[in-house]
C-alpha cells in the first residue's frame, strides 16, 4: 500500500466519521419531533430557535470539514461524493487499495 493510498484510507475514515456525526443530530431531532404532536415551539425544554441555530452550525461545520478533508492526497483536487474512489479523476493517482485476488 502506497503513502497516497494510506492517506486516502485515513481521509475516507474521517469522511465516514464526519457523515455519521452529521447524521446524529438529524436523527435525534426527527425522533424528538415525532413524539411531539402539534406545532413545535420547543424540544426538551429548549426553544426551537436554538435547535435550528445548533442544527445549522452542525451542517456548516460538517460541510467545511468535508470540503477540507475529501480531497485527493496526491494533487489536492476535490473528490466526488463516492467513498470508494479507485483513482483520482484529475491526476489518476491510485487511491483505493485492493489486495491481490480481490
């Protein structure tokens, strides 16, 4: 496994973590909202305004972290949304390591 493939593997792991951390608040808010009939003015005693602000901050942090992280380790160009890139679409560097015979 080359240095570029090791770096891509580390970036891929961080990208999965960023996605998971982004999804946690989405799921929590959806579950909390489902348990409250009628118009929502607060969740768990906190004004919906603060929940929306926190939600948008989480989205902003996730987008910025993703943009900084999800780049080709060889040339630095942004990668598409897929997680299993075999090659960089810009420079052609081999990114995803596949052991022989697989």
